[in-house]
C-alpha cells in the first residue's frame, strides 16, 4: 500500500494517473449492492406507476418518497 501511495504521489501530475485519482473507487461488493438497490427501487416505482395507471382515478394516492420512510409521527 505504501509503495502504491508513493507511486501515486510521484506521478500525480500525469494525465492518466490524475484521471484515475479523480474518480471514486468502491469495493466491488458495495458497488454491486448499490446497483441492485437502484434496480429494486426502479422496479417498485414502475410497479406503482402501473398500478396507478390501471386502477380507478384517485383510488391509489400519490405518496412522496420522503413520507414513505416515516415510521411514526410524534406529537
């Protein structure tokens, strides 16, 4: 790790090294989990839109994403 760090410092002004350093690097498992979560969220959204499209107008209300995640309201 130290050797790699020194190489990055030594060649930090090289265009290709600078381009690699600018991008965010994540472990593959985290990257794949984020991708899977995005697919699941899009599927839920698509299913809700289809349900709203094929039901009687006004029977399926619009609920914002922020309010979906609220568990309880404290008074």
